[in-house]
């Protein structure tokens, strides 16, 4: 059963989504990936959301560029958390998708990560899942990962300082 359903507006969004998929895999989070456009096939998108809910999806991630109404369309069809990823594209290089993803009406929220922020969308989905009792083990895994990241930073600093001494 997919805990996270990821919907992208176009296959061209793959470079933004692939890093998110890797993080979800590393945490052994089951996910489902769909390609569906809010504008070209809104009925299919709505159907994907309903079917995912019926199958047990807990969190949705939606990524789209340009007008980027995909996350909003997903949020309109569920009361489960929706994380929007604005994708950089078009002449505004993601500013349009950022605004259209985050500027949702009251009562239909979309948690919005940075433009091209697929990694943080995955991290946020895991943090949300970790609040569910059956996924409480994720809290410890997330804490361990933060420690690992901190140690990587210290190691990088040490290496850099050593290189400067040469």
C-alpha cells in the first residue's frame, strides 16, 4: 500500500522528483508515481486522488511548473496533506509556479517547498508519516539522518581547512 502518492504534471518534472523517490526508498516508504495534468486532464487527476485515498495514501506530493495548479487540484479533492513542489520552467523560471502553488484559499492548504525542492518534499512527507503511530520508528530514523548530515558538514569543513593549509 502506497503511503505517499506523487503526481507530476509532466515527465519533464523527473529531475525534480527522482531525488525525492530516492529519499523515500531509503526510508522504505512505499509510494506510487503518476503523471497527470491539472489542465489537460483534471478528471483523471481527481480520479487518481480518490483511488489513492481508497488504497490508503496518507500524503500527496504534487509537482508542476508554469501555472502549477496541480497541487491545488489535488488539495481540492482530499483532506489529506498535500505537499506542492513548484518546478522551474518557462519565462518566469518557477516564480509563477511558486506563487500558484502556495497561494491557496483558506481551508484548502498546500504545504509548499522551494522551487525544484523535491528532496524537501520527501523529507516533509516522512516527517508527516512519523506522526502516525504505526510509523513512529521514522522519528528515530529522521533524528539519525540529521546527525549524519551534521557529521558530513563537519567532515567537509575539516577537509576544506586542511586543503587551505597546503
